[in-house]
C-alpha cells in the first residue's frame, strides 16, 4: 500500500498533533485527512507553516491542561449515581462500565468526558460506593465517586411481631403473678395463730 508524508494541522488521536510530520496511507490522506482539513501535503511551501502550527498546538495544549485541571477539582467532589439491575439479595446483574459512567456524567452534571479517560482498575460488580480514577490529561488525574444502586429496593427480611392482644394477655398474666407474689407475705403476716379454747373448770360444789 502506497504511503505518503503529511503535516497534521489538527490533533488526531493515535496519529499525532499539529505540526507533526507523519506517514500515512495515500488513500487515507486523499480521502479523509485532506478533505477534512486535518492535514496538508508535505511540500516545501507547507513546511513554512510548521512554526505557526506549533504555536497553535502549544496554545491548544495549554488550554486543555487548564480546562482539565479545573475539571479535576470539580469532579472529585461529585457522586455519580448509576442505577443497575440487581436481585433481591443485592447481587448485580452485569457490571458498571466506563461508557455508563460517561453517559451519567453527561446526563447528571452536563460533563462531556471521553470514556477512554475513565480508568476502571477492575469491573464494578457490587452495589455501593466506588472510587474511579480519571486520566483527564497526560499530567492531570482525578478520582470520581460512583455509587451503584439497585433499580428495585433490596427487600430486608421482615420479622413478624406478636399480635397486640397476645402481648397484652401475656403482660397481664405476668402482672397477676407479681401481685400474687407480693400479697402472699402480707397475708402471712396478717393471719395470727388461733389459740385453742381453755378447758372449763368444774364447780367445787360438784
């Protein structure tokens, strides 16, 4: 496949930035880069534009650095809520992806962020709060709190309470027993021993 050298006039991810001289497929340059204005042919006349392109690149990179630095400060204070499907036991079906987080950042906070800048060290497969690393720039990193919540509330086990009338009945019996126990000593103290009647003496006349 024929190759050709071009000078990039815009930042092309995976290819290079403004003022870079790169070799690409001739068809790619002819059908895409040149028509879109992303590159110009490498000629003597165009080489004189390299300094201007370098200055434009420096301004762009400085702007990106400042923008991402400010974004890093703000996003670290946010909590991105992700609603997921989960069973009654709280176990998630599937996992939270970088694409899902990027979509919710746009939806909840109007923050547009390339999902490639969201670095998941491991897949999020559990409900709760997680910290996700954001690689916003070559020199700027931040963290985002992501909270995964179930679309349906997790049902806690219900402990059936005893019927009110049954509890009242048991309480009444306990009170009766206590009162009976308290009355018993009092009754014992109140009752006096009954003395046997004295024998009647016979008259002396008899």
